[in-house]
C-alpha cells in the first residue's frame, strides 16, 4: 500500500536534504520566493544557484512549469489535480491539463530485471520475442512490442524501476510542505493542501497497480462486446502483474492524423459518428467511461473501427447522478432557472452560504447567451467551460467523476471537430438524452423500483412486531432509559426562579416597612428618646434589603 509519513522531527526533515533543496530551488526559480519566505523554509536554499523568475508568464503557467521540472511524481500530481476542480481553482485545472510526461526511457537490462522479479523467469522464457526499444514512454512506465509463444502480437507496459520508492520519498516531502503551507499561509489554507496530497496518494496507488487498468479494459470490453464498430485491446492475464501489463497490440491511425486517415481512404464523417456514439453510450447508458479520450488514446483501424487504449484513468457516474444530470440538461433547455439551480445544488457540494437568488440570475444570463442561438452556432467546449466557471463562482464543488465526464465530453468534441468540422455533437447527444429519460420512466424500471419498495416494506413489516416486543421488554426491565432534553428550558427555569426570588424579597421589604410603621405608631418598647428601637431596626433592615435588591437588578442589566 502506497503511503507517506508525516515528518515531525528535525532529523526526518533532513533525511532527503538534497531532494528538498532541488524542490525548493525550483519553486524559487519560478518566482514563488514569497511563499518560501512565508513558510520559513528559506534555510534549504543554501548553495543553490538561482535563475531569474519567469516574470512574463502567468502564475498558473509557472505552477505547471514547476511541476514539469520537478519530475514524474509532480507531473502525475498535476495531471490528477487537473480533474479536481473541487480541490483547486478551475483556471488552474485547465493549465495543468497541458502537462506532458517528458521522461527518458529506461534500459532494456532494467526491463529484463523487472520481468524476472515479476515472473521468476528470464524475459526470453516469458515472451517468444521482445523489442528492446520502447515505442512509448511516460512517467510511470513504458511500452514495448512483443510476441507470445502463440505468435500473438502484444504490447507490454513495464513499470519504471524504483518508481514506487521515488514517489514515496516525494510524497513524504510534499506532505511536509503541505502541512507547513496550511499552517503558515492563510491564502493557501483555503485550498486544503494536505487534503490534496492525501487525495493524490490514493489516486496514484491505483495507477501504480496495472491490475486495476487491466480490469478497466475488461469492463469496457464487456460493455461493447456486441458492438462491431468498437474494439478494446484484449488483456493477457497470464502475462500481467501489478508492474507488468500485457495487452493486445493494436496498429492504427491516431484520431487527429487527418492526412493519414485520408490516405487510407477512410470515411471521416462515419468515424466521427461512431466515436461520438461510443462516448455517448459510455456516459448516458453505462456510466463507466474512459476519462481521457484525447487523440493519442484513440486509434482508427483500417476497417473504420474505433479502438480506445490507455485505461489508467476512468470514471464512473451512478444511475442517480446520471438521471439528475439529464434533469439538469432538460431544466436548462426549458430555461427553468429555479429548477436548474435546485438540481445544480443536488449534483454538487454547495457552500452553506450559496446565494440562490444570485445563482438563478447567473443561470438566466447563461441561458440567454447559449440557449437563444442555433445549435450549430454554439461551441460546446466553451459552453461547458462557462458552466463550470459559473459553478466555481458560486461555491458549487463539482464531484470528481462528474467533472471527468464533462472533460471527456469536451475532449471528444475536439476530436470530432478535427475529423468533421460540420459535426454537431450537441444535436447528436439528443437521442441519448431522450432515451435515458424514457428508461427512467419505463415500465420495467418503475416495476423494479416498486418491487424494491415493496420488498423493503415487507421486510419492515416482518421485523416490526419482534422489534417492538423486544423494545417493550427492555423498557419493562428498566434497561432502556429515555432522556428528554429541551434546549433553553434550564435557562427559563433559572429566570423564573430569579423572578420569584425578587418578588419574595419585595414582599418581605414591604412587610418590614408596614410592620415597622405599626411598631413605631404603637410605641412598643424598648424606647430611645420616645422612639421604638424595634421599629427603627425594621426600617433599617427594609432599606438595606431594598438597596441590595436594586443593585442585583442593575447588575443583571434588566432594570
């Protein structure tokens, strides 16, 4: 299990001093010296040569360049965070989406060592043939072409040697820096940097396990097993482990290579429709989808079939969320701003302080800009980006998988426009939205819902008598105590007691005054200078009690 340690001692902070210096030096290089000063970690900068900050670049561009220069762990963190608008600002997610892996391939000798450690046999015994040079390389691993003993052509993804240890060291440092940042920088604390690192560690754990990617491929293949126009590479489980993924080798044309597609005399309009159908079914029918459908991950085969590769990043949206999303689209289409705002709050995680009136106003403006024009005049990518910005502006945090779904829609729209500039993706999506709506209210679906409710109700009725009897028995035995707590009742009782006491004091004072007057008038001895001492004492006592009561009332602030 991938984990990182919380660094709490000075000795631990210096355990990876060289890497600390590299990280902080690069942060300083790109003009973030104010952050280093505020965090109080400038002592790590000793003996590090610095370049001038890239003053002409935006802050987000500099963040991206910092991550690129820091290497695989940080590049992967940026790529993961580019799909998390609930953790970082939306404009930064767009910049981080541009991150590219620029990592040199590792040696064939190291490939052989990994194969030996995973299978207990040398590479020549595991594969019939194996090309030494990889045809693809990234931060986590690289891909080689090989052949099995059964003569099947395969692509073998090999995890980079020592990558887990490298990531653990970097995560340890990142986690420490996130703690310092959250403690010392108020502006950064709102982005919850420690939570970001923890989320990243969980995501990276899945990506370091190639068995997860293999399972994703098989699930997608099962979904489209009866679809002749779609092909998903086959997984060879006997030649796959957590660090080695063996899959069918697919030879095709990248989806954005228009010239190669035309040379092969393939129908671009037909390919565009097939690709759009492929994505629409993933999103609106199954809920499980390829979350990174950029042109490099989409191959066009010679028989005009679509093949998707690299299933390291997938998303899943459950049926309830899909239905809410479709309801949202319908509310938008009908320009029902109140219902749109309500559904949007149900789909997202709204801040407690969200202003519904302001949200409805912005939704109305959004509808006026995009829904009063013809479909062919609307840019779907720009429309979705504007909608995401509206959510961010009003503190509506979009769940990661829902955001990935929107990103997938944007990506496939870009591919579609490249292949067929006249293709209308929004119009193409209408039948799928309508079909999903009909499924929601279809007789089989309603029957299943009612059967589920009836089953739950029947189960409740079965257990209710026994549960009731058990509760009554416990009450009789005194094993159940019911405590009623009324908020504010104790304070009310204190106030009532205070009021009663003051009334009692007032009555006593009045009685003392009245009694003293009677005693003085009756000239009851003992007498001094013809005045009754008892009467005078009564008046003095009444005066003292009266003053004490008055002071108590004034001190309570309720005169």
